[in-house]
C-alpha cells in the first residue's frame, strides 16, 4: 500500500460546480499536510497547508481527518483556470520527510 | 525576487553520456532538494541538503547519480553514465527551515 494515495482522476467538472477530492495517508504519526497544484509541464506550487481545524482560502477549503487518516480539498465555484493536477503532501516527521501523492487531475469544462 | 533557477531547461543526450544539472536556490534558503518526476513514478525525492550538507540521499537511484552543494548558492546533480530510463523532469527546490518548498521550473532530460 502506498504511504499517500490519491484518486488519479481525471475529474471532469463543469465550470461553476463544486468539486472535492480526498487523499489518504498510512502513517498515523504524520505531522503536517499540504495541497500543491501542478499545471501541465510546470513545477508544483503550494496551494495551501492543511490545519487540524480545517482552513479556507477563498474558494478553496482544506480539511484534515486524523481519525480516518485523510485530507480533503474542496473547490467551490470552479473556474477554467482551476484545471490542474492537485498533489497531496504529507510530512512524516518534523523536517521535510515529505511523501507526495501521485496527484489528482482536475479538468474544468466550459 | 528571483526564484529557484535551474539549467539547462531541456537536454537531449545519448546513452552513456554524462549529464550535469545545475541549480541556484533562492537566496537565504537553507534547504535544497532534488526531485525527479515521471508519469510512472510521480514525484520522487532524490536527495536533500541542509546548510550545504547532504541529509538524506536514500532516494538516489544508484551510483550513477551524484549530487553536490559546494556553497549556499549552487548545487549540481550529475548522472554518469546516463541511461534511457533516466529520462524525466528533474526539479530543484529550496526552502527556509519549516516553511514552504519552492520549486524551480525543472530540467527536462531525454536520454536516447
């Protein structure tokens, strides 16, 4: 079993819709969690960190469920520009023992 | 501010040749990472440095790969000899301890 698992998609979603996807992790001692976004043929860029109480940044909401060992990303009012691959990242220990998911591909259609 | 700078952006080389990838991290960042990304294996950490010292090189595939960081503003990843299975995008990234990792634009390597 992979340490961090994501549904590879693609998720095909109409513009304006709400979309959510999850990421599961296997190490219950994992300390910090992130969502990165990667556009086609570009480098990954931090979208948002995921905090225990959940956090929101504009149209994006991230949640952490430690009991079930998953994090989620919700995108409201999706835009064409949200089309990208979303990478889930889990930090096992205190410093950069980062485990990367394979990514979920999202395609927003007009 | 300049981000992480990588060179070359694209390289096509013949099997058996030496490949050297270069990276200039963001000024003031004390962590430097080398990642490899392929469709099959996703994003893999090869090695990372803290204050120019290699901390974890367990991801380096084999002896053909080596990485150095002679100073805080420069690092190289070398493959010798290169093989077709080394074809991938190689990302360099840097960070200040405990904070966001910033990636360079990547070096696209094709070994034929």
